[in-house]
C-alpha cells in the first residue's frame, strides 16, 4: 500500500481485529456477504468466501511505502482513528509493519515534508526501486502474488501528462522525469509492470490515463477504484447537502 497513514493503518488494524475475533468483517463483500443459490425456498445462502477460492483474512500480510518511517502502530496512533482498546489489541501486529521509503514529489503534496523518501535521479529509477520493493516483500514472505491498494494522501490534481497518453511514451516520460507524472502514477506503473493488480483508493489520476489502462489491458492485470470512500464522499458532498 502506497501511503501508511490513517486509511491504510485502519484497514490493517481492522483485518487483524477480525483475525483475533474482536470484530466482524463488516464491509467485506467476500467475507461477510452471502449469495442465494437456487430458489428462495431452497434456503441455500452460503457466504461468498465459501464459493470463491480467495485468501482469507488470516492469510493476508501487509506492507507498503510512506514518506515517514513510523511503523504502522505509531502511524495509527498519530492518525487517531481507532479507539485505544482496539489499537492496543493489535499493537504487536502493527509494530511489525515498517514502510519502504516513498516516491515523493513536493509539487503534488504541498503540506508534507518527507523524511523517508527514495533517493533516485529519475522517475524511471524510482519505478525500478518500487518494483524491487515488491519483489523483496514477496520473497521475504514466500508469496507468489500480491495486490496494491493506493492509500496515500490526496495528490494535487493536474491534467493527464502528455507522456502518459500513449503507452510507448510512459517509459520515456518516467525516464526523463516528466514533472506531470505523479508519484501515484509511478506506483501504478510499477505494479502493472510486475503483474500486480492495482486498486486506486485516492481521488487521483493514479491509473486513469490511456497509457496505463492500455498497459493493464495488454498485461491482463486488473485495475479498479476511484476513492476508498467514494460512497461516503458522495453522501456528504452531494446528497446530504441537498
């Protein structure tokens, strides 16, 4: 997960609380919801997780990148979203998660001074470092697959960079450090190059440019998402005001 702040650490803590039996998987379509088989009178309503061979919550391992070196427990405590009793119940699990240095560009996040950023001379080099981080993470845990969920701070919105309008120009734009290519795009590009499914949990152009969509199609890698809290945002900004 790019970004180990409030969104990411609350998500991680929630999964760990579920694993400890201290919370239910409310909000998880796969873990919590059911599907009807046959007629209504057949009373066959198994949970989706019993039909689809996906990893259970107890099999998930978390990692990511952040502009600050705090472990997930420290980051969650600073975010102040979770109650202390819940946070302390999974303290051990959260303390084990330390982020890789982040790909950071102050032009996109104006109010953060990164203390934990990658040392690279180009976006192309940053991309390769992110890819290596993913390989390292998978190797350390003995995994053969992973998924990326973008949870970083909202990036300043800009028009889609010219270098991202055509697949062949993404590499050139990254190599030349095109200033209109955001760190979020670097993460998504790295994920697609590694064959890692990507979900955008922030309202940014992380993967919503033709080159990256085309690359996802070419590689057969799933991409999804506009914002982790789209429904909540819709309610607060549109429906509630009406």
